[in-house]
């Protein structure tokens, strides 16, 4: 068990332990399939790892591969290095997230160069995790990096779901939507995925660089229209150009490719559930694919928690998925987990015995230095004593300074995995402690 001793925990301790247990269950060390990675290859193996879990996945995989191996690791700034050590000849490129930067472009250029050099007896081992869409970019002809950055910012502010955002991204890219796999042909392509998307559709994780796309340019245009997303003129032209349609599923490199999801939100929720039950809590599992606006989902979950609290039982309400934030304040601070929690706290209005945690399993909520935060029954009272107006701060997208002032941020640093958000609402006996670990 992680994060809690055999002594009966406080609600805050148990909530943090649930999150730590969930993250531990989806690490590369636990999830990489040795049988597939270690399968003999006639030629050589090229590892291209893309995403927030890239360093850990590549480090573990490199130790399993039999025969010649080389690698390129593409991850977020600050997400490589110890404790996941790589072979000395592996290349590492740290790039921008959630908005791509020049390193993101350099990463895509280098990846294409490496995969195009593979032969029929070689293997591309693509290790893909969330965050790759920004870390790995090569705009289609006529679209600049600045255009791509502008589109990314507009998409992230729009309130569109991640699958919708990535549907647009794939049709503006020379490396997403299966194009990296096509470039690797005739080599064998094996893709191992740590999924951070609700529903676990592999084509949406990091915008599916080695997975066939089932969306179209028409899909992308409809999403842009639905959310009234402002686009630079070159992007409008690109989304109308048939040449930017993603390659069909029967293309070389895609038709023969193998795709396996090795870790997902369901695995994290199951680990948290088992720990909660060992502490004597009944568990209500709302699913691993919840979406919608963060603050509204928080309010909805508060109403559910109030109803269940009336039963007088120790209980944990679990959920996963990826909510969205509609940004109205360009200078706002705070990601979707903090907005969920602030919406929850306001709707709970100090209800006794109800505590909650919401964190991103990658260790980063939005663009801040925190994974998420914790809510307690006295969250609003403590905020009021500090002169903080919870409703006004939520309306101004200022959830980060709200929880920072209370000392309730959860800061983990990069976890080197990413199955999206873990939310747990704990209904505990008021003023009491929970059962010892059984």
C-alpha cells in the first residue's frame, strides 16, 4: 500500500493514498509487456517514445529488448531524467506542452528521419502516451508553427473535448493520424499506449501518430464550426484541402501494425477501489470516461455525495476521465481538477464529513506545478477567513490561487505516466478516523 501506514488514516491521508495507489498501478514498471517488447527481431529495434510517460516507457522497454536497439524520447520539459535512466545513445528531446514549441517541431523532424531509415527486417516500437499532440508537431504545407500554436490555444480555450481537439490536430499534421507508421513502412510497427482519453480509443491518444484515423477533414471542420473556434487563414485553407486527409487504414505501415493499450484509467480506478475497500469504505464507481465542464461536474458530484452521506456509511465515490474548462479570464490560473474541486466545494457548502481529491495522474493539472488539490468540510470557511470569495474566484478561473492560499494543493512533480484524472470523494464518519488497513 502506498502513502498510508497500518494505523487508521485521517480522511486527508486516505485520499492522498488513493491517488498514489492509482498512479502506482499504471506506471511503466507495472504495465510494459515483456513478452511483446522482448520478442526477437531479425533486424534492429527503434524505440520512439512520445508523451508524458515517454521516459519511463522507453527506459523499461530498453531493458527488455533483445538485439540491437536505438531510441528517441520525446517528452515535456522536465519529464525526463532520473529515476528513469536511458541507454547513453538514446536521444532525448524535451518540448512544449500544452502549446507546441520549436523543440516540438525538431522532435517530429528527427522522428521522421529515423523511421524512414528502417528496413523490412526492422521494428518500430512506438511508445505513446498523452501529451504527445503538443510535443510532436509538423504542420502540413502552408501552415506555420505560429499558426499551429494559435490553433492549439484556441482549441484549449473552447471547451471542446480531447477527442474533438485531436480530430482537428490530426488534419493539420504530417506526423499524426497514422502518418508516422506510414513513414516507417516496410518496417514492422508495434504501438504500446498508455491511454489518457475517455473511452480509450487509441487513435486519439497523442493524436494517433501510428494508429489509423477514423475521422475526416469534414469532422474537423464541423468541430471548428460547433465551437466557433477562430482560425488563421492558412489553417482554414488546410482544413479544406483534400491533400490533408489522413491516410486510410489499409496503408502500408498501418494495415500490418499492432496496437496494444497497456495502461488506462480503469486500471487506476481499480487500484484505488481496492485500497478504499481495505479501509472499510463502500465504493461507488461512476466510471473512467466522464467528460463535461469541470465546475458543473463538481456540482453534480456534490449533490450525489450529499445524498449518499445521509446513509451514514463510510464511502468513496470514484471517477476518472477528462473534463474541460471554459476560459473567460486570459490571466486565470488553475486546471480542470481545481475547477472541479472548487465547483464541488461551493455546492457542498460546508457539508460535514465529505472530503475530496482530484488530481491528474501525470502530476500536472493544466499548466501549473500541481497535480490537483484536496477539499475538506471547512474549505469554504477557511477561505472566507482569508477574505477569499470562492464563487468570484471560480468565475474568474482563479482556482489555483484559491487552493494555494489554503495550502491544499497536491504537488507530486512529474509522475512519468498519464491516464488522466482521478477523482475521489470520501464520506467519512464526522470527526472520526477510518478503519485500519485490513
